[in-house]
C-alpha cells in the first residue's frame, strides 16, 4: 500500500472527479434512454429511488469531509437520478391512465 500513499492528494481528487463524472454519464445515458423509450419503464421503484438516497448520502459525506470529488459528482448524480425518477413515474402514470 506504500504506492498509494506516495500519490499526491490532488491526483486522487482529479481521478475521483473523472471517475464520478463517468458514473454521471452512465446515469445520463439511462435518462436519455428512458425519455426516448415510449413504453413503460422496467426499472423498479426501489432501484430508482434507492440510488437517489445513495448518491445523496455520498454527496453529504463529501461535504462533511470536504472531498470535492465526492460531493460534486454525487450532487450531479442526485439531480440526474431525480430526473430519471420523474420520467419513470410520469410514464407509469400515463400508461396506467391509458389502461383504465
């Protein structure tokens, strides 16, 4: 583990931001897919809402310990995941009203 200790903090922070933004890109891809897909979503409520709370926790954790890579990228992830939740719920309401 001596190798890890020799890497400067700013390098870890930069890599953390890149990794976090890459994860946000994956969420953004799912948001776009759900928006374009015209059928009801197959994502469960536990999945979509669970990730909001997970990202929110890590955002607060990053704020608490002043870790830019954690709070910034997880704040973005909270917004993206919330948009995903909104799209999924809106689609479910639309399709449930059509089936009534």
